[in-house]
C-alpha cells in the first residue's frame, strides 16, 4: 500500500507548486494563514507547524532561540517555504519539513539533554571570557582536546586561531557561553581553566610543577546544572617551563578520563526510538501521534525529524528514557488502541505505524 500511494503523493506535491492545498505535499505540509504580507505569512506558516517539534512549554522557554534559528534575519524563513500563494482571504504556504527540522536540530532546540544525536563535539571555552584566555589556557585547551581525542571524544577549542567557529562564542559569562554553545549545536561546553605552580627542589636542583584543571561541564549532565570536574597533574624537569608543560599535559589526561565518565553517564537510560509512519502523511494524525508520545510517562519528548526518510516514510524521534521499542509500542497502544503498529525492530530501536489511508476524494482525483 505504501508504494502504491507514492505516485499519488508525488502528483499532489506537484499540484501544490502553484496553489498549495492544505495537507501533506511532497516536501512537507501546506497550511493556510491569515496574513497577506508574504514575510508575515512565511513566519505564520512556519510557526503553525512548530508543535510537531516543540511542546508548548518548550516553545515558550526557547522562544528567543527559535526566533534566532528561524526568523533572524526575517528573510531566513524563506528557506523553509516552498510554494506560496496570496489571496484575498490570506495565504496558502508549503512548509518544507526537512530544512526546518535541520535548522531546529542544528540549533539544539529539539533533542532533550542527555540524548545522543550523532557525532558529539565538546566545545572548550576556557579562561576568563570577559578578558579572554591567556597563553597558558590556550595550551591547556589544546592539551585537553588532544587527551579527549585519545579517549574517542571530539572537542574543539572555542578560541582556536586556526579553526574559526561558524557561530563564535561572544558571551562574557559562563551561563551565556552555555546558551550560545547549545544554540550552536554543540553537545556540551567546558568552561573554567587551569592553575599551575612551579618550584625548585633544593636537593635535586630540578623543578617540580603542579597543574589543576577546574572545569564546569554544561550539557553533559542530566540536569541543567553543570557537572564539576577537577583534575591534577605533576611533573619534574630540569627546565621550569618543561615541568609546567608536562604537568598540564598530565592533568589533561586525568581531566579527559573524568569527562569521559560524565559523558558516559549522560546517555544511561536515554534511548532515542525511531517511529516511522507509513501511508498518507496526515498532519493531524502526526500531531496526535506526537502528543500521545509526549504524554507517556517517562518519555522526555518527541519530534518530527524527517519527511522524506526511509522508504519515503515520515520519521519521528521519541526521546523515550529507559523504554525499549517494544515497551514503547505497548504504551502507545494503551494510549490509543486505534493505532496500527505494523513492525517493531528491537535491535534498531525502531517501530513502524500505519498512517491513514489516502482520502477517497484525493484517490478518485488521481484516477481521472
């Protein structure tokens, strides 16, 4: 049935190019909005489908971040709009789901804290953000980046002179840095710095250096409060500079080990389950399904992720806590016994739900 409906969906999407009819299209969802000004209508159209991505509370909490990601500058909304037609009663506009989803995910607005979403990169923003990092803190960031890489963790120095950030960190406070890092799509950010000391030993005439990283890890814990990490290193050398360098590198190795443990705990009991929807992509059905998922106790969120995904099926991600795919399927059936779950793939953490059939009026239209 899914493959039989595909030509109809493609034809429907093509018909929407000039005057989008409310409902699903090849690229997304066509909606009617009251505004006749095109810029305002584009914004209203995008806002009308945001419930598929963010629950009401999340939309209120992240309103400023959503505005920056989607509407600043105002022309940015053009990227999420396909066909658009203004009439005396308002505007019909096609909202393209995949670009909109990519923008929201890239800004860190969809996935709840603690859930894996592909390659994760920790941003290192060490030093006094108002004054800028000093040379020692530059070296400490490099040493920590190298130590993390050795443990399979990717990191990027926010103040690297060679690799410039696409969205530079300009905040002067740690909380501000954490907000900007989340909006920039980083999985987490480490703030803080390193302290070092060195003194000469009388008997050996060598220099003994000590270093300590004091870090705050935002985004790597289960709560909004940062995880604290302190790590020490020590070294002995005939050169005071070499001793300090070696002490910082030793402290970096210890810090990397502790950061790795925090990052590992972050994903415990945090399963992302893919919910594929076959058949006709009815927006009302998708909204109801996402609301059902969000309403299950223990599920931290749900959002539409892809429109033209696997086998042309819509893909929803359920941020399902400790649930397995089969357990989530059972909870969904309890919430809505009318749902038709056609496949549960426990190894892939994925389940498939049959969407509504193509409405008879549209089906007859394709036969003529």
